[in-house]
C-alpha cells in the first residue's frame, strides 16, 4: 500500500476516472449503482487505519443490502494513493437503495467518513433530501457540512487529527470486541465438547458436584466483558514492557473472577481459563497495538513474554497447592505453560484438533481427540491435586498407549465414567483445550485475515 501526499492533478484525474467507470457500470448492468468512497480531508487519502475502516464499511454495506433484500449484481473495489473506492451494481429502486445506504451513514460510528452515493441509470445522484434525510453535518461542530466547507471554518489539520483519532479508537474497540467474542466462543466450545473424561459437558457434570453445563454458560457470559478489557489493555500497553501488560491483566483477572463467582453463586468454573485465555487476549491486543501481523506463532510468542513474570509467584507461595507441587516436583502447571508460549497446546493439542477437523470430524470428535492428547502430555495440576503426581503419570502412560489406536466416542464415555468414579477432573487440560480452540478461531477468522 503506497501512502503519500497526492496532488490536485491526481485528485482531478481520479475523479474523472471514477465518473468514467461509473458510467461504464451503469451501461453494463442497467441498474442503480452505489459508489462508496471515504471522506478524508487533506492530501493523504489512505493509511492502514483508513483502509481498515473502508473494508469494514464495505463489509457492512454488503450486509445491509443483503438484509434489505437488495440483490448485488457486481462489486469492484480498489485502494490507491488517491483513496479507497468501491462500486456495487444493485437491483432495486434507487430511492430504496439510498434509504439503506443513508441508514449506514447515519448510524455507524464511522458513518460520517463513509461517502456513499447512489446513482440512477442516467448518472444522476439521489439526494438525501429525496428520502427525507437531513443534509450531512460537519465532522467537528455539527453544523451543515456545506457551510463549514464553504467558509473554511476548520483547518485541514483539525479535520485530519479528528479523523485519525476517531477511526483509531473505533478500530481498537472493534478489535477488542472481536477478540473477546472469539475467546468466549472458545470457552463455549470447550465446555460443549461431549463426552469429556471427568469434566462438565452436555451429558453430565463429570467429577463435579457444584456445577453443570449451564453454570459454564452463565460464567462465560459473565467474564466476557473482562476478556474484552484484557484485549484493550494489550493495545494500550503495546509499546510498554510486557510486565506492565501482565500487571493490568492480573487486575482484570481478579475482576473477571469476581464476576464469575457473582454469577455462579461462588462456583469456580473458569479461574484457570481466565488466566490462560486472558493472556492470549492481551497478547493479541499488544500485536494489534504495534501493528504487527497476528498469527499463531506471534500470539504465542507474545503470550510467553507477558506470562514470564507469573512464575515468580511460586517462590513466594509455598503453602498453596500449586506452590507445593512446584517445590516438590518442579511442576509449574499452567503458569509454566503460559510462560513458555503454551507449547503443549501449540505442539500437541492444536495439531490434533486441526487434523481431526480437516478430516471432517465434528467439534465433539475433534475436541475430544485434542483433549486426550493434551491429557497425555500436559502436567495437569488439577489431576495431581485430586490424585497424586505418581497417579497422574500413570494415567498419562495409559492414555499414550490408548492413543496408539483409533479413539471412539465409546472410549471417551468409558473414560468419563471411570474418572467420575475416581473423582478425577483434568481441568488443566480442559483450559488448554480452550486455548487450542481460541488459537484455531483466531487463525480462521476472516476479519483478522482481512486486517493482516
């Protein structure tokens, strides 16, 4: 993407080419034409954020047309130094199309920067007043835009600064919302995988007597706002040392845990997941804040940097269950997993999940297979607390042998009943399964791909 100041001659040339292309499309499709550009003041018409805003606007424009049952016959879009532009040939009455496009301009947070014209077959533009809409207002003061423009009441620098800040803030908020949505989806997929040995699923409560499937649904909705705050915290501290991000995430994690316990009457459903998934949310935010590519590798690397300081707590907490396991067996649990960049999730669970999904397996089958691989490889402190380190190692040996042959739903159901009988719950492995689902969703999400 070439970002530079453009000349007046380039502006006039781009305008002439736009008119020519509009006429050609009107002639070709014999239908109303939508011309979508960005309202950007000054000689620099594109940037990474402007292009992202344009792509979001185009995506939503197509969605609004579809929702209003206005068929799209053809779409063209380009990004040039002179600006972003898109043409959509549509089937329908021009005034009705204008109502749809004006609604987007009026109600979207960035709508004032969207310049969406609707052209009739003769090339004339449908005016906003023809559908009863008021003329567009100034970006800064709310007065009629034509008045401010003709009198030059605001400087180009003022308009540019307002544009940059408004678009930046909106894109950051949208990104944080997206990450939180995917994190919540990962948690919902994890609890939905059925059957799971000793864990809450759609069939039963596993080895837990104080929670069920619906407790997890309630808990997930309660902590999602905190996950969104964690992604936003990563953005805000992107340029700072990762320890600053971790300090914020820890505070927000406490808020998430409080929200969880308030929603579940004190039941601990997601404390471990808040830690691991929250770190990934913060890592994604830091990458976004530095405008770095978002990939599985980069997120895991950033997560490891954030979580590094979490290990320091163990030396000062010998009387906790986790601290005792650390001092007795040098087992660092989820803290060590996170500080190392979630290697068990990345190298064991995620490949198993992806391979099963690519083979056409259902989320239940793929999630169950990934979980068994994680249980066979992870130092699951939840299992150690309910049994012992020695018994956990024996379980892992047996699981590795079982994984040498195809695993069926009946195998998982048998393990589930066995774990319930023995009061065993691999909660640490379940948290890593949620990590795997989140990494999978981040890699597959088209909105993130468009941004990259």
